[in-house]
C-alpha cells in the first residue's frame, strides 16, 4: 500500500520506510516540508555540514536507505528514525517545527498501535478506501486479498525468495495462468499509470476473487511441497494460477462474458462521462 511508503504533512509528501522495527523518514522530504525550500536537497547538505562542524552526532544516526524517487527508481536517501528526526528538526528554524513534531510523534505512535493490534491497521485502511468512494463489499474483498498476498510473500520468503524482482516474476506467473495476461499487460488494458496506480485497487469484485484464489492455492501448494529453488517456485506459482484460471474460464462460460475487463476505479474519468 502507498500509505506504507508515504505520509502527508500539510500536503507535502514524506517518504518513509519500516526499518529495524521502526519508521525511518526521508530527511530531505522533512526539510522541504518545514522550509518550503525550492532545493531541499541542497538545504539538507548545508545543514548537515553545519551540524558536523558543531560536533553534533545526529548526522551519524542517519541511514542511507533506498527510497523511491519521482522517476520510479530507488536511490539511497538519508533517513532518520523519529528520535533522530526530532533532533534534526530542532536545528531547522521554522514556524512549522512544533506542529511537525506532534505529527511525527503521532505517525510513530499509530504504527506501534497497529503492530500490537493489527485490526487498527485494517480499520484505517477501510477509512481510506471509503473516502475514495469504494463500496464496503469491495473493501472487504480488497482487505482479504491483502492478507492472502501477505501469507504468500511470507511463504516465498521461507522458500528463499527475497528480492522484489523475483516476487514480480512469480506474481506475473500466477497472473498469466489465472487471467492470461501479466500485471503489466493488465495495467495497460485498464489504462493505468505503470508506476503510481495499484492494479488491485482497480480490479472488479470477480478479478479480486480470482486473484485471491490463484495466490491462496499457490501458498497451499508451496507449504505442502516446500520448493527449494526459484524455478520450482515458478512451477508452483503457475500451477496455483492454473487452478484459478480454470475456475475463471468456467465462470465466464456461465456468465457469458469475460471476467478480465478494462473497467477501473478512476473517479475523474467517471465524472467526465457524467458531464458529457
């Protein structure tokens, strides 16, 4: 989910990453939010030089973590946890400093609550989707799909799959066997932005159901057979997808229409249709 990577303070996006059991925030993004600088990167470089000259240890607590940039690629970016970020904020003269501290503390606190009680995370996610206009039935399926997906990625980790590229390949295998197209082709069919729009947020109820079926069956087969190589994991993924693919084809025969559709959830597009 996007909220797992970005949070917003007064309309300014702050990139973050869950690392070593706590949130780490992009220092450059925080500098930009507090100063409205046209070049937040330059501002942080100068601030870092000053802090180093003053003998401050805060810079040493920053970690170079890979965060996604505007071009969709990931680059090493100076990040700090909540405690270190408070110390950096104290060095930035800005009337927004105090409200930002309060916001930062709340963001960290929310995450701790969600870890202790996962239902809170689900409730917040429901609120986000409801505000976007999704139906409650759709939201229930989407949240269930997230849980099924998490179980699958946990299983893949247990089988030694540990890179985003490998996850993408296995996911494409399941999708191809389930729907006859890869996620990239699916996004193109639905006219979605390749980088910024989540395919599953634009799926219909049936598309979500068959996505869940393919991923759940893949998980079950993997847990049973425990594939030891990436190629064996690919074979399992294709088999799990084929089960969902067979069910999809039977459903299409009964309904007399394709489950795979170009329909998507784009409010702006629907508004234009209503106005025309």
